[in-house]
C-alpha cells in the first residue's frame, strides 16, 4: 500500500500541468461571476454523478437521475441509479462542507458511512412514563408477573431457530467455529464478528482504515506540488491503493475537494468525472505512472473546457428565453420556469408543477410559451431542457 511520489518536473508532465492550471483558473473566475453560475453548479452535480458511473462501466441516464432525486421516478430505480444518487448526495455534502473537511480522517469516516459506528442509545420507555403509585402500582406489577399467552409464540420461536441456524452456517464459512459439533447456544453470532471478518462476503485482509491512512499519507507529498499535479497524484494514489471496497467513486469527488482546499477551484465543486470520461481507458489504467498522471491532468483540462462551453450555452439560452418573456406580466410563472430549467439538465411536467405550484396542464402551457426543446421524445414522462 506504499505509494511513491513522481518527479513533478518531468518534461512529459509540464505541458499538461500548465494547460490544466490555466484552464481551471479561467473556469473558476468565470463561474464565480457568471449570471447563470447557480444553474451551472446544480447541473454539474447531475452530470458528474452520471459520468462517475460511466467511468465505472455503468450507464445511468441523467433524466432518470433527475426524476429520482425529485422522488418522481418513472420506474423502479436500478442498482446503478441508486449508486449515482449516492454520488450526487455526496457531491452536495462536499460543496456545503468547509474546504479541507473531506480530506481529514473524521471527514473520510463520515463520507464512508462510519459516523454512527457507536452503539445506538436505546431510550427506556419506563424512564419517560410516569411511575404508578398506590393500588394501581400493584395491579401493574401483577400484570407484568403474569403476562397473557402469545398466540404467535411458536411461530416466533421457529423464526429464531432458523436465524440461529443461518448465523451458525455463516460462522462456519468464516472459520469462527473450531468444531462443527458445538451446541447452538455456544455458537457466536454473526453480529459479534467485525464486518470485514466475514470471509464469505468480504476480503478478510482488506483493512480500510490502514488503506485510508496510507492514502492520507500522500497528502503531505501532494501539498508540495502544484495544485493540479497534487490532485492528480492523490487520484492516482486512490486508484492504486483502493482504500474503499464499495465507494471507489469517492476518489474522483475528492479531487474537486482537494482543488477547493488549495484555492484552485472555489466557485463550485469540479465535475472531474465529466472530463475523465473523455480519456481513454488504456491511459487511465496504464501501468506507466507518468501516462496515468498525464491523462488525469488532461482530464482536468477537458473538464474546464466543458465547463466553459456549458456556461456559454446556458448564457445564450437564458438570453433567448428572457427575450420571450419581455412583455409578460410581473406575476408570471415564466421567470421561475427559466430558473428551474437552467438548474436541471431536464424537467418534467410533474417537476414543473411541484416547483411552481401549477397544474400539469398549466405546466405544459408554460413550456409551450417558453419554447423549450423536448429531450426524451416519449409519449409518457416527457422531458424538456436546454441543449
């Protein structure tokens, strides 16, 4: 799990490093002062979440992610869509957090779901309820001493026995039972074993805490490098060390968090995956470290170029839509629809109805007046947006 830092002054890295530093600086400056900066930031969340799954080899449609985030799914969410929504929520959490929080040990524990690892506090109902006194107390005690027969007691006992047999089978596969003939009452439960010790489900030798410590050890090296190269080194170390079993996509989000901590991109969370997907797989997973680092730097440049084009596209779309509503009344819902369209990659009738407080028929009329382009081409669950 040891990671050797590269030579920052290698001639093959300097052109890509200069291009990435310049492109990200221009993007950050424009995004901080642009009229559609809020919509640009919100749309970037969705695009980056979908691109993160694309880099991992899974396909998630952006329109499905938008509807799932609004709790208006057109169909049952798939496993990939659920992961993409987890990426989206994590990006929002990183954007609201303090710069550098995600790179601390406490922040990483929260992001990987270890913030509530302690035993939950179970509240005693008896402590909240008033204590009975007098004759009523004696009646309560007598009722507690002689409970009524439970008609489902046999069924519950059968379920407990089945669960105990299943736990014993899991422990036998995990190697926690020395002899298979132990009595059932002496069999340790699966809950008493740490999650990583269940060899049937997880790799017993995979120590997430040690791997995260090894990755955080690279931070000291990255801080001595230019911001973009330091972020590329951290991402390459994440890909090599692989700290997390189930949240490997977190490494690409930490790139934006690190650049924000270094003050390189502070206006928004960098959608690094949108540029990373433009780099060929052979370069991203190359055995040569300089090739990988050059590819990651080019991915940052591509991310910045895509962001600048998105800002231009949203600015032009906003100007065209505002020209359509120039002579509208002051209480019209069309300005609210413009803000909604600019903040989402795609909007549906139900989404417009919920945000603007109009009927579905009224939402369709607003879409027609604004001249939005239909994106889905379907008869049901139609969606509109800005290209």
